[in-house]
C-alpha cells in the first residue's frame, strides 16, 4: 500500500518543480501591463555603455516597455547564447548581430523579418540610411531581415607620432600598396613594427577586391573560395609577403606575446588594421596622437574596403514584435543613433547622424572620422549564407598558419581551398 | 593471555547483536530501506531530470537533423555517415586520442608520485600536501588564464626558465606539438583528488609489512615495486579509468581558453568540436551524434583495461 503512494508523491514533486522552473521564465508581462523585452548584444564595458544610455532614453519615452540588456563578451559567446536560448524556446526579443553571422538563423526561419515593419513605419524612412548596408541583411535577396545600425569599415589606424619620428608622410586618400609597404618598412625598427593585422579572411578580402579579384566564386550562391588563382591570388600573396618576405608585421612569437592591438596602444606599432569597433578602446590613449586613413589601393586597381555592420534582429517566435519594433525604431531614429555615435562605437547608418557634429566633427579622436563616411561609397561585403561562419573559421585557421610561416605557402593555399570547400554546402 | 580474556566477551556480544539484527530484518530492515528511498528521492529526482532525461534526448537528437531552432526530423544514420567524410571530426578524434594517451599516464604518475612521497610524516608535510592540492581548487578559467601567461613565448616564465638553462624556447601555443604539450603540462597540476586518494590509501597499508620488508633488507625500489604498487593496483586502475573520463571530456574550458582548438586543429578535442557544432553552427543533431561517439570511446577505453585485468581477481575486493 505504501509503495504506490511514494511513487505518486515523487511524480507530484517532479511536476511541481518543473512547473515552478518553467513558470519563472515564461512570464514577460508584469501585473501593471508593462511589457518586458530582452535585448542581447556582444561587447566590452566601453562598448555597451552607449547602449545602456540609449535604452534609458527609450524607456523614459515608453513607460509601458521595460528593456533588459544582456551583454556577452565575444562574438562566439553571442552565437552560443542565441543558439541555446532559441533551442530552449526563450530567444531574446531583440539582438544585435553581424551580417556574416545572422545567416544561420535566417536560413532556419528563426527571425521575424523587419521589412514589412519598416514599410509601415511613420518614424523611419529607408532613404535616410546608407543604401549599401541593407543588401547584406536581405537574406533571401529581397525582404529586409534585420535593421542595420552601423556602416563601419576596415581602416588604417596610425600612430601620428611614430610617422613623424620616422619621417614618413601621413597616408592620403588613394595611396598605393607600394606607398603603404614603404611606410611600414620605414617605421619597422627593432621593437617597433610598421603594421599589425589579423591574417583573417575579412582583412584580406578588401585587398583582393582592390586588385580586381573575388573572395568566393559566386557572391549569391558561393561554392568555394577563389583565392588560389589570378588577381585574387596575387593580392593574397602580396598580403602574405608583408609577414613572410618584408617582415613589417610582428612575427609569430611576438604577436603571441603581445597582440597588435596592445602593441598599438603602447605606441610600438605604426599602423593597425581594424574597424570602428576599436575606437572606444583607442580613445583611452594619452601618450601619442593617432588618426585613421583609408586602405591603400592596388596598382591600377580600385579602392575597396570591407563592410562591418551589425543589425537589430527580432526573434521569430516572440510575442512582443510590436514592442520590439518600437525599440528598434527608436534605436534607428536620429535621437537613438546620436547617443550611440557619441559613445564612439558606431559609424551611424543614418546619413544625417553620420554627417553631424556627434560623428565627423566630434572632439574625440580620430580627427579624420570622415574616412568612415567616405568609405560608404567603396564598401563590399562577404557572403552571408547559412554556413559562412564555419567557412570563415576554417579559413582563418589556415591563413594564420601560412601568414606566420608555420606551414608552406603553396601547401597552405591548397589546404585553404580544399578544407573550406565542403563547408559551403554542409548541412546543419 | 590477558588479551584473549578481554576479547572474549566482546566477541560474544557482537554475536548477539548480529542475531538481533537478523531477527529484526523483517520490520526494521524494511523501514530502513524505505527511509533510504525517501532520503535519496530528491537526489534521484535531480539525476533523472538533469542527467537521464537530457541523455535520452541526446540519443534521440543524434538521429535527427535538429538545428535547435525548428522541429527535429529523424534522418537515420545520416549524422554518423557525415562523420566518415568530415575531416574536422577526424582531426578532432586524433587530437582527443593523442591528448588522452599523453595526459592520463602522466597525470597518474604525478598524482601517485606525490601521494607516495608525501604520505610519510615529514617536516612541513602538511604545507607540501596543501600545495599539491591547491591547483585543483583553482577554477578552470583561472588555471587557463594563468597558463596563457606561463606559456607566453617572450614574457612567460616557462620560456624564461628554459632560456636561462640554455634550452630552446618554443612558440608554445603556435605549433601543434607545442600546444598539445602546453595543455598536457597545464593538466598535470589539477590532480589533487587522485593525489588525496593515493595518499590515504598508502597510509592505510599495514605498516608491519614494511617493517618486515625492512628487516629482510628490501631496497626502497623493491618495497615500492613488490609491496606498495601491488597493493595499490586496484585503486590505481580505478583512478586511471576516472582520469580517462576526465581527460576526454572535462578538458573543455582550459583548452577552449588556451587554444580554442588550434593551431591547425591540433587541440580541437571532441568536447570543443561538439560545442562548435552545436552552439556556434546550429548543428544540435550532429553535435548529439558526436556526443554519442565520445561516450562510446570513453566506455571502450574504460572497459578494455577492466576486462583485461578482471582475471587478476582483485576487483572483487
């Protein structure tokens, strides 16, 4: 008689516990009719501070919406957090994600497309934005999937004091690969290196484009990397030569011991390739002056740079799309983008804010912030297919090994193509 | 004589107590069992909810195309066929096996060596023992960050030391074997639990045997070889089995922080590859099937030595 009751009690306790555990997270409407939104992004403290200020301004205007900001430290962690929360059925209402990374979510139909919301909006007009940022966020090529907040690009950060000390002229628009290399060589001297950059696909891409090459065989439906032939290979070799032949970048052991970013911060690196993302950190420099310049152009080639853009996405299975859109609308409005531009982190995707005092005429460095705005004319993007994240990860691993001379160049280029090819069509 | 006299009544009272226990087994014993069931219920519930159910779900997902986003569809053995032609899986399997082959014997050697060395009472002995145990209570992430500094090729103490001795200073985390060695070296430190087990076991060995060995003029090496190790063998085997599980499955955090699978997939251990597949690339189904493979390998690695030594007979003790 006693045993069955024991089992029954166990089941009751189990059900009660499960119900309690589930109940705690599914309730997003608090008693007073206020809607709670969860907003996820990645970035360090300096980067997320601007978003906190933007949300404060939003909440003061929308008393019925309460937004919780949940930042994570890195892009990888962002993907892990999104995946687990989607799988658990509790995705964040709104999240910021790069155009190279959202494809794997969009391909699963996990996102609520923002296109129709933008078409119905009284606040936002697509003409107010740099047109170039929309295409990478149209997953199917037509409807806008996510709302791009920034139009950052790859630029050359340079240490003005080191340039002066080495007697080289500051970079000017349209400078060539040869001038770039000569500058790096002039600065490289013992402890100081002329240039620092990640040897990654997104850093190499603009050099390939400038030389008239392509990174993949077909931008819409890529099946392989195309860096092993023609002008693309020429550009890849030129990039690899910076390390393997000219030695103007910190070699393997040096880079492992101290990252290029840290080297630049400490005044021992002449030029550093990065996007706008690093600006809030570089603003902490007080030992020397620095500025930004456009990337150099290939001999007889066209100027190109790489787009770096994140967009606000709405999770498909959410209940609060209307409220989420109001948050996105505010973040994309002039007021919202001004707050973020002041933080230094973003290159606003709105033309009016990008050309305003908070961006191009900001007191804080870089003085030549207009370079980012000018770059909007010469931006290109890598593909944004469902498996692009995996292609990049595999490619970067091989590129790093070639760049630092750990493996033979020819063997490496063959591996680069062979190892990434199966990933283009790989299933989930 | 006097000892025997004093011992006799004790033995009799033990016998009566035993008889009473047998008599009462029908009622008190049953109550004891029921009580135990009640006391273990919360734990059992936790195990079922948090371990058994997810493990069963993993079994199911392994045969689906689950992405974590939509509804999973059964796809038979497609995930396992994919492993056959997945070069990253092959690299990952290789990395895991090399690591286990290096780390398990070395970790066991360090834990046993330290345990036996520090078992005997000595001056400052408790400080030495604490020092050996401390790295075990250091969180994984702190351990990894510490060793990131230790293996810094220019500013780290490891190369500083090697350089001072006139030895070559490798670019540790930049080369496949450097990175593998670095992780093995790092994992030689958190061995406190096995160390404690060996320490306790050594102290419980009968001192009269050692006294007899000393009288017979046995050298320290002979004592170790013919007295200590044979008595500890069952325990060492158990520790080895446990360490196989640890090195195959629990190296995730330190390896993720130290090398993130690189360079050239040399340290892309299975747990890291599974994490990448499931959580970065939305391959829950594939990740689940990889997890099954990892479980299978672990079981195999534990079962094989156990089967081999079963005929030694000591496992029954």
